[in-house]
C-alpha cells in the first residue's frame, strides 16, 4: 500500500484528504501538531509523498525520505522546507500559490482601513463606556490622501493594488523582477526603488516570499527610512521584518501603528511587548482563512500528492526538480 505522510496540520481534521486518497488505496499517516526532527524522520522515511504545513522539514528530515516523490507545502510560502536538500535528493517541492489570493488581499485592506480609520481603537473606547473620538483627529485618514507602498508585485500584491486604486490611494510598487511598464499598466502611480517607496509612503505593505534576500528586509535601517508617523502592514511572512526592529520603531513613535497577521516567531511570545501596544492590530496568521480557500488548499495538496504517487506531471514545482524524474 502506498503511503502519504502529513507532518502537521492546523485544521480540524483531514477528511478531505482522506476522501481523495483512501479510495485510491493510499494510507494517510500524520501528526496533528509540529513534532521533533526525530519524530518527523520516523513518519516520513518510507512515505511515497509528504505534505507539510508548519513543521520544519529540514535537511535531516529530507535526507531520511527513501521513497518520496514530492513534498507538498500547504500554502504559498515554503520557507520551512529545505528546498536545496530536496533538490539534491531529486525530490520536487510544490506549493499552492493561488488558493487564497482574494482572502489575503481583502485582509490587507481590512488592516489598512482599520489602521487609517482607527476602527479597533474606537471600538475599544466605546466598550469601555466612553463616547466620542478615541484618538486625535490627526490619526483619522482617508486613503484618497495617502500613499501606499506595496513591496512585491505577485498575485497577491496585484490584487491589493487593485483594491487600493478603488479607494483612490496613490500607490507605489517595488519589485525588482517586474518591469516598470508592467507595474504602470496596473494603474499604480509608478514603479519605485525600495528607498523611494519607504521615503514616500504613508503605509507600507510587503507581499513578497520569504527568501534569504528578503529575510529581515524590514530592519532598523529600513524602518528609519520610512516617513515619521507611517504605518507598517504585514500579512505575508513573519521573517520579512525584524521583530525587534518593528517593536523599537513603534516604541520610539517613528511608526505610528502596525497591523500584523504574521510574526517571527509564531506564536508571538505571551510576554512580548507588542501584544500590549494599543496602536498595533494583531492576528494569528489567519489572513488566508475562508471556507472556500480551506477546501481548495486541502484538495489541491492531496491531488498533487496523488499525482506524484501515480507518476504524473506535477504543478507548482519551486525547487527546479523536473517532474517524473
């Protein structure tokens, strides 16, 4: 019997995956929570395919795979999988790049509007039995009068830009791998360098993958280049920003506010000062959530794994290993 191993999952169950795989005579083995490297090695060593959510599939785990024809990441990012080790072993790594584009773009706009219209602050103010404006009038802004900088012009970045233009914001985009004329055709004001975007934007929102080049792209130096009183939004990957640098910029007042769906590390430590800052909106990495997105994620991961077991061509290979090796 073929075996597919699922290293971890944050869902209620694996009923969708099992409904797809078990009628094909495939055994599904899994852990619910993230486990140690030793536990993962034991789980995956004889699996024909591996599906992973948040567990660290490091080189030791990859090198323990004796039969795996694919590693599938539940989601868009795949920075918790050692793609280099998988490439050396000839194991394709596949992600699921298009299952939650609208959800994440909507969540970005929700964070931006919540910050510029002080939605959370005013709601808390009212719950405390008070009335009237909870913040100085200067904290209430209209997107029509603001410049928003988008870092990364992939699927999600483009959808965020479309939404921002509907709110009449001025939009700047930085993406070193996308031509300036392509950015201009989207209706954004202009392509900009990273430093230009930081200096001119009232709100900055990254939508780029986590790679060695983008890790801590937003560090103390980057935050210092942002406009005093600007807002930082992050629904992408936690390690795009140095957590100490975000905290320091907020504590100094250089950043007026932040809205973060992701952080480094996750979960955010219970005693971390950012949890208590009234000018910070936090969520527990849930920007992708919706019933339809979740269903698509489950189904796509299972079907990619099934295709690998069958020896069929694989989609969304991110580490350059040819399908059907």
